[in-house]
C-alpha cells in the first residue's frame, strides 16, 4: 500500500458524529466492524488518529482496532481520491480483458494499485466482482459504472472528470 | 386497477446500464400522455438475461423489450402503451417470429429453466412486502408456526434432500438437526450473503429481487432450532441488496412478521444486518462468525462445529442465501415435490451465473442433472464470434476448469467433484480458445494469495510458492520438474490447510494440469503460449505480403520498434518490441499477428 502521508484534518463535527454513533452502538455485541464502517463513511478513511479515538472510546487496545482495520480490504489507511476508480478483476471481467484495462489506467494515471494521484483527484484500486458480470469488463468511477469497456475508451472517460 | 404493468429491472446489471434513468423517463412520458391511472411502473429484481439489459417487460402481453435506451421510451409509451402496437424493432429478437411475438417462456434462454429460488425475481417489487405476500409469501412461516413442530420442520427438510447451495453441499436438514439437539440459552441463525466467488451473483440477485424470502426462511430456521436472533452477513460491495434488505426487515417488523410474538404464537425472532468489508475468507463459516463478532475474520479449527459452538460461542446455523430461498417453497409444496427434481443425490434446482465468453450472460436456474452442454449451448446461446469452447470454470477460486470432453456430464455436487471441480456457489465462467489455462490458474492463485488470511502456514506460504511457480512458467522460465513439484505442493496444501479456502485453493492448478497439461508443456518446453496471452512468450510479426507500408504502425509504436520505408513492408525489431499490441490494433490490413 502506498504511503503518501497527508496530515490528518478531522473536524469537530466529524468527531461529534462518530462519538454519537459509538454511544449508540457500544453495547451491541460485535460492534467494532459497524463502527469502523461508520468512521470510514465520516472521514473517508481510517487514519491512526481515528483508530485511537475508537479504541479509547470502546476501551480496547489500539492494536486490536488496527488488526481489524488491516485485515479487511475495504478499510483504507490512506485517503482516497475525489474520484475513486475501481476496476473489476473478477473472473468474468478478467477473461474479457479487465487486466489490460487496469494496466492501461495505471499507465494513464501514473499510479499503482491502492494509490492516489498527487493532486488528490484520482485513486485507483482493483476490486473483486461487483456482480455486473453481464457487462464485463467493468469499472466504476465513484457511483458511475462503465461496462463493456475497451482500452481505447479510457482516456476519454478520465477526461470527463476534469 | 391498472390495465398495464411495466416491469423495469432494477438489478445491479441493468442499473449499471442505466435502468434508473429509464424508469424516470418512463414515468414522465406516462404522465405526459395522461396514462398514470392506467399504467403502473414497477421496479423489480433481476430477470436473469443481464446481457440484454436494461430490460423492460410490459404486462399483460409480457412483451420483452431488451437493451432499452432512454431515447426509445417516448416511442414505446406512445406506440405500445397508448395505441397498443408493439414496437417490434425494440423487442428481444428471440421472441419475434413470423407468426408474431412469442412468449418469453418459449425462448431458448427461458424454456429450459425451472425457477424455484428465483421464483419472484423480476416478477415482484422487492421493496413492497405486499407483493411478496401476494405471491404466497410468509404463508410457509404461518404454516410452520401454527401447524408444525420444530422436529416436523427439520424432517421435512431432511426428506426434501436439500443440500447447502454455498458450495460444500452439506444436507441442510442435518445441520438444523444438530443445532436443535444442543441446548443453550441463546442460539443463532446466520445467513451467508458474503458472495465472494468472483463471477457469481445469484445470491445478490435473490437479495435484490426477493429479499423477504430470505427473512421468512431465517424465521422458519429460528423456530426449528430454537433461536430468536438472526444475522445476515452481506457484502458491502452490494449496495442495492443492502438497501433492499434494510427496507424488507423494516417492513416485516411493521407487519409483525419479525419481532415479538409472530402470528400471535409467542415465537420471537429478530434479524440484524452485518456488512462485510472485503475479505473473501469470511465466506468460510467460522471466519464469517468471527467477523460478526467484530474481530479479524480468521477461521477457527473445527470441531467444535458451529452447531455446538458458533457465533458468540453459542449453537449456530449458517445457511447460504440460495439455500434459504428454497425453504418456504419446500414447506408449502412438500418435500416430495422438491425431491422429484434433480438427480439421486442432488435434489432440486441450482442457479448458475453464466459469464465470460458466452452469448447470454446472466442468471439461469435449472434442475440438478442438467448437462453443461444444455446450459452453455441451449440456454447460454454458445460462444460468440465463432470461437471454439475451451473450458468452463465452476466453483470460483475453489473449483476447477472442465474441458469439452465432459460436456455431457449431468451437473450435480458429486459429478463435479469426480471431474476435479466443484459446484461452489454456482459461478460458471466460459472460456474460449483465446484464454490461456496457465494464465487462468495463475489468476486464481493470485486471488488466493491475496485473500489467504495468513493464519495457517500451508495456505499462506504454499499458495505464494505455487503462484511463483506459475508465474515462472508464464514467463517461459519453467521446467518440467516444476510441474511435478507443483502437483506435489498442491496436495500438500490441500491436506494441511485449516479451512476450506486453503483446502481448495490448489484446485484451479490441479484441474488445469489434469486437462490442459499440453498447454503447460507448450509453455515449458516450446516456450510458447498457444492462446497468445502470456506476453513474455509472444512475438509480434508483420506479414510482408499483407503490409502496404502505410507507416501507421510505426507511428503508433510507443518504443520506435517498427522500421520500414513508406509503401514498403515494415518489420518489428524484436529486441525493442515491448509487446504492447498497439500496432496490431491499429493495422488496417490485418498484416500484424502475434505468435
């Protein structure tokens, strides 16, 4: 994973929202996962500062929180770009050439998997099957889904997010 | 009363190709033509024929419009809905015959299917509980609570022969029986909706198209084993499914079909939703439960089995979505009805997600025992672009590749295992002559290396070593000795891994070694990739007879590897070629080929 360290800049409002959610959930069995998911929704990622707040609030060791965060692919330690590009590398997409799509995007953006462009605009990641196999190969940019992709279309698509 | 119902598919496939905008435009056009009291637009779940999305069906005629575009909507509304004239040009061409439009159920794609688990998908509005109740929903729960004892429910499942649809095929009734036999102050019913196999999306379609069937079946399970709490563990990658489950749980609570004292029988059952966070291993039962507990989703040794010590150390059953979707029908129609479908040891139907190099990508549900040939050729419409079938991959990263020689084997749990694959959750990816089997094996190993949780050594290190050997072979550096070593390592990993992930991870390698050894040999001995996929083993060449010397390729080449004068045949300098293939794509005369 890339380590483009951007200083943590959480607001009081964000912290208040997280604390409120923790207060609601802290007595539910197995509440750590839903809390981390909520925290990522609030902050966009889970920097060590946020993990520390959660550990303190739940009275569990930080190491336990960190262990869970790093286990699951969806929890991000680094901020993502304003436009999150996700290329499906599930089997159905792969046999239809999504590997080439992914390589071309790395080349066009100049970043690797899990990284973010220096201007914070695009981040790139591979994902496993979003279930739109009928449209293979597929990629998503935030909420937009692009199906039946060819390598030639990619720079045109990126330009749409100028 | 409406005179016409327009069903628009709101599954992930069709939504991805714009069905939500289509619904909006449709409603606007209907309003504009003053038809809002006569025509009702319904958002449904998946119809199965995802290749032709967005899909729209107009009832009562059951006219099937495929690949609908927003600009077609005004015409469909004014012609079909207002004047009653079918817009033939936009109708699914398989249904258009000389005698007029034939019924959808007579098309090749649908006529071989038998829908039990997908019964309501694409038919009802999944966000409206009354539509589910209108098709007999929650009747089975009522029957179970008022007319049957828990033992009778379990016996019914045992008699039906239903086996788990998540992959391993364990008899569902037996699982329930074990959990019931263990006394505890609290038991749990869990639903495995962490559909991790890439290329499988049947569970997602059930959740999106018929979420209440899962809730009803879980409540039935709760009654049978004596549990009052259920959890659905669903992939966060399925936002539509999550949203519809939330709505369904809310509605079921409002109608008193979940919660306290259901049907006034004193039976309490509640369901909570838990979202996964992108870990394939959490599809394994003990890992899934560990994840619900809020920990790293690592599997734990069995025994103790979850029926004794599962979630929060209490007796727990875990059933897959498709398994659950069969249960209310079994209760209502009886175990004999269910057992009348399928083969001797695999009863009922199975949903397959057809993907890859096949015409009709989408979801199909067929009786167990249907052959691969029927599924791929008759229902799937065969391989596009006149290419030759090479293999069908079933069971995802745990399964194997089935070659053409086994095309006529009836598909069921036991047959698939005997030919070196497995049912898995039902992903069926078709591959043609352009797919390299060594590359596919490497693809799956890359997946398992990535997804191995790291707890046990055989899986963590073994899969990595296996991947490295495959990588070496695709780069032309493998030896024949490597093939033997790989096989030995495969069996070692299978025998010594802790959970199902490691125990099945070598299957893609073993099955391709078994059926496509000649392709491995070609990579190792001849240093060639017969399918033309492995870049290190390819060379691009220009056919001097076909080259017109237009210079387009030379100008396209990013590494200036192509030389030649205008109007004279060009050549590619192999020492400079980076094998990107850009020249071949651009050549207008078909003069460049890869060998």
